[in-house]
C-alpha cells in the first residue's frame, strides 16, 4: 500500500513539473550570434538559415538582415544579398548604437553590386561608407566578422567598378590611395589616356586583389 502511494505521489509530482515547465526559445540575438559562428567556419548555408530564423523571430532585427546579406553574397546569390541588405538598412540608422552594422551593410552592398555588374550602385554605396568614416579618427573601417576585410577593399572595389565603367581617372585615384596606405613611400602612376596606361592600371588592380581580402 505504501509502495503504491509513493508511485502515485511521484506521478503527481512529475505531472506538476511538466505542467510548470516553460518552452525555451533562442532569441534573435542568440540566433544571429550562432549564425556568425557558423560564418566564421565558412558554413555559409547553415549560417544563412540561422540569420533567417533571427528575422523570423524579430522582423526588425538589423543584424539578421546583415548576416543574410553577407551569407547570400558568399553563396553568390547576389540579388538576394542586395535585397536583404536593402531591407535591413532602415533598422540600422541609429548614428551611435548601430553605426557599424550600417557600415557593414554599405560595404556588403558595395561588394555585391560590383560582383553582379551594377557598378554605379557599387560606387554609390562605397562612397557612402568612405564619406562617413572620413570623419573618424583614424578614418578606417573593418568588417567585425573578418577584420582582414577593411576600407582598402572598398577602395579597390570602387577602383574595379570605375574601371569597368571606363572611368579610368577615379579608378586610378582609388588605386593610388591603396598603394600609399600599404606603403607610404610607394607610388603608382599610369597615363590612362593611353592603351598601355590603362593596361598598367588593370595589372595593378589585379596585383592589389592578390594582396587584399576583397571578396
């Protein structure tokens, strides 16, 4: 009889604990943080999945859109990359708290647009980033999830886009900025009014692509 009573009491206790147990759900911040961990491991497909879950949890969560933009870019789904960066930008406009997320979206838009051949858009987004960081001390930027990617990659991407548009003078200006930043005693010049000069500029762009982390 006592054994039966103990079993009955245990069953009631388990049922009570089960009824009180709350379902634990990861927050959008936790989902995005895990997404960035997977991004660092170059698992871009799974990373993309977690960023998508983050904005399903909170449709205004700026870093979820940021992560989707970067992972779609890595997966070479460039139209989707541009779409999600653009959708997320309205949520990343706070000049203090969200400044770096906004800059990362601008950088992503610069890279994605250059890669898909919409060069004027790449230049516009790159200009937005470079203009804003010009007021910083020092006037630099780097991607928080891969610090080898920085403002010099923006200059190089803009140099490539200007070159693709046949605007060789501003392309040369951006190349010179990179060359000087890498080595203050170095310089580069080319007469872009000539075929030989344009080829020299193209060769220098390819050399810098090999040095920098430009996607």
